[in-house]
């Protein structure tokens, strides 16, 4: 899995999680804290499994839900053209 336009992506913390900005297209996404963790993991070169592991370490959520939510977010990012592969 690879982030497309990685050099144009920036993530900024907010009081409600984070915002991911694609400076090339001007699109942005508001992320809750677990979604921000998934996104940061991908931006650091990690994969879905690493993202789920980090979510489980940081938040009180069961593995099934963390896995389902991480894959749903990655699917949405893929549909938006941010993730490829």
C-alpha cells in the first residue's frame, strides 16, 4: 500500500483529532483520533496491520472493530485517490 502524492499530504492535529490536507488538490479530510493514528501510520510507511496495532495500543477498542474501521478508512482513502495499491 502506498500513499499517492505523499509529498503533498500534511496532517495537522486539531482538538477533535486531525485534518489531512492534500495541498496538490486542495482536498482535506477531518479525522477522529483513531483515524489520525491510521493515517499517520500510513504516512510513515506502515501498512494496515501496523495501523491496527497502533490503534489497539492507544485506544480502548476491540481488535475486530479496529481492523474493520482501519480497512474502511483505507478503502475510503483509496476511493478518494489518496491511497494506491
